[in-house]
């Protein structure tokens, strides 16, 4: 089991619990839309992380597979 799977299950559980506690539960479509928006935000965060790592690698290149041993 991967950490990402557990996080995804947790997020779905919390979203379902929040909806269950509402006086007027949201429709399935609204729940899907919230999930899509959450995932889009996550993709944006991960894209920024990749961009930062690429820039860091460009500024500080290293030779992979070499060691002083």
C-alpha cells in the first residue's frame, strides 16, 4: 500500500463525512467537482515542485553514478 493511496482514502472519507454532517448533503456532481478542484490544486503544487527541482538541478548539476569510494 502506498502513502498516496492512504491519503486518497483519507481525503474521500473526510469529504464523505463532511457531506454526511451537512443539513442538506451536496449532490454527487458537486462532490465530484470539489474532488476535481482538489486534484487540480495538487497537480499545480506538484508541477511547481518539479519546476523547482529542475531549476535546482540546472544550477547545481551533478554526475550521477560516481562516488569517492
